[in-house]
C-alpha cells in the first residue's frame, strides 16, 4: 500500500460517504478519488511530473490541497507542503533546495511567488472541480514500494535555515496507524482541520491517518475561536488537533458556553504543554475532560508519547508515561547512558515512523541519530516516580547562569499559574558576570496591570523557586512571536 491507495480504496468501499467538507466543498470518496486522478493526469501531462520529482504545495487547508497532495503521491512523485506565510526569499530557498519541478498555489497564496515563476512553473488551483474537468479520470497505474520516498516536510526554521525532512511511505503509514489506533478513529469520525496541513502533525495525524480509516475531513483555511466553535456545531465533528493556544483563546470566547460541542470525543493538543491551571480552565470552558496531549517532532513523523484524559489534570504538563504505538522512548545523558528517575536526560525516540534523512544534508542526518537508530530530539526531560515524563526544556534553550543550569520551562510553568499571566516565555540573555541572566516575556490577561503584576510575580516566584531561577528582567508584550503551528519563536525574543 501507499498513501494515495487509501483514497482509491475508500472510493470503492465508501463511495457515497462524506470525504471532504468545507464552506464551499462537499465531496464523497468517489468524487475525491476521481479528482485526484484528474489532478495526477494534469500534472503528468502539463508539467511532466514523474517518479521522484518534487512538487511544492503553497496552499491553505482546502479541497485543492487535499486533491493535489494525493495526486502528487499517486504519480510516485514527492510532495513538498510549504507554509503559506513564508516570504518570497524564504520560498525561493525551499523551492531551490527541494529542486521543485513545479509549485501548486491559488489566488490566496500566489503573491509571494510572483518573482519566482520564471524559475519554477506555477499552477494556480482555485476551482479544482472546474479546472480539472477536462482531464482524464482513469486510474493512474504505478508500482509503488513502501520504501519509496513520498514527502519532504521543511522544519519551521526556528534556528538557521529550515531543513527538509524526507519520509518514505512506510514511515507515514506507521505514524498514521499509530494515531488512528491511539485516538480511536472510525469511518464515521469527522476530523476538524484548522491547523495548517503544511505541518507534520495536522498532515500526517489527521489527513493521512483519517484517510487511511475513511474518516471525513472537515477543513477551513485558518483558525479562529469562532471558526472552531461554529464548525464543531455545524459539522458535528468528533476530533480536533490544535496547539494549546488554540484552546486557551477559544476558552475565552463568549459563545463557548452556548455552543453545542457534544459531538466531540477527542480534544487533542500538542506543540507544548498546558499547566495544571490552564488544563483546568480549558476543561471547564469546554465542559469536557476528554483532552489528549501528544508529544513528538517532525523528524519522528511526528510520534512520541501521549497523555490520556484520566491523567489530564493530575499530570498536566507531563507528556505521558509511555511511547505511542510503533515507538520507543529513552532518556540518556551526554555519554548515551540511561539516566535514573528524577535525573535529567535527552529524549531519544526509535520506531517505524522516523524520517529517512534530512534532504541533501547527510551531516545533519548523521548528527541527529545515536547508535541503533535512536533519534535525538534535543528535548531534556525527567521521569517521575510514577513513570511520567516531564520536559524540562530544549537543549538549546537551556540557560547557564553563574555556572548553574536553569530550565526555562520550569520557570514558565510557575509563572503561568499566576492569575494575571495569560502566557509566558522565558529566555536567557547575555550577562557580563553570570554568563546569562533569566528574562520573562509575558502576555497579561486583559484586566492586569504591568507594573503591579511585576511586583506580584517577584513575590510569587520567590515562594516557588530557588533564587537563581528567578527572572531578573520582566517584559510585557501584547503577543508572542509564533510559527504557523503555534510554537513560540524564542530566537526572535532573544533578538528583540
């Protein structure tokens, strides 16, 4: 099997069942399979796309994205989804690094491509059903192997140039199987997709995994609390994946108390933890305790660990106590030796869903693996006496102040529990004597006052953390810089 085969099988097995729903699209599985075939014929006929060619997608969540994604893979080509918020210069780098044969865009995302179309042919796919009607609908026959390359996902580039993460069919099938089993996908499930498909979690854990099972995909081109609430109620969705900030913002929406969310069985979050106070706030606002935290990284599929609802409050902030299906986890020190419970070590993952390599970057690929196929995550964690893993921080975010390690996440968790703090990011800044000093960048709740809050936080943190962990500088902002997947970009905070 390959990923595109699932669309064809669903076209036969669930021909008239809903496959894709949005404000302007309603496709059953048979219709979607036909459009995928027509798109594949278009790419082969007009752009000479064949096995191994890279085809970039610069598209928001839409029918066009879904059709193009599966069509590229059906041709045995390699699909390269690209963040629609990138600038022309950033796009130029990725298209050049991938050596893309062509790029598929639409009227909403074509502007940054204007200066690049002389080097990379561009197909504007605005109305797929109309534009593809003239192309053949016959099935594309290709001999796929599970070891064939099928996708390159470019990392968000939080440091330096983004790297292309290359996947084979077998890795994405393993990841999709993992999530379908762990999150109890069924053919009657309806998956709400508001996070961008250009990132690995929405793409592989929702679109690919849901297609494997035959779930209906409900898509919208962007996220807002209003869109989340209206789409759940309108389409009776069952599963949603989002960053913690998506839940925290929606929890404050005035309509949440009167919106029917009863169809939802799985509220899933990842990309960061929720503090106990945040988890309690969100559960109360959504009137549900069915919240699942997932931890992983693009290079792993993503796959890693899971925190289930029964521990959603008592172990909030943890990433769970076991690795997900098809995955193993271990904590090791710098000498690759296992660490004892309570001791900090780097998380390493091993399993069937890992990347094949960094595209055209053998040095980075080699550096990312330890012996016996363990992937280095760069995340530092400890395991408590109950077996739950707690991420202390990213290796690169570790603050060394006066020769002592300070983990920003530990400070963030304490500060985020203060009632005046909506969100916080802690970073290290240069200090002549100590090497680094601790700085807290804080978004306040609307009614809070910055000067009063700073004094209150100094008193509050003194009750919870040793003095060497205390922020020496507080900064209050209206918003924190993020990538398209909701992760805070700490390198931008350090530059400000």
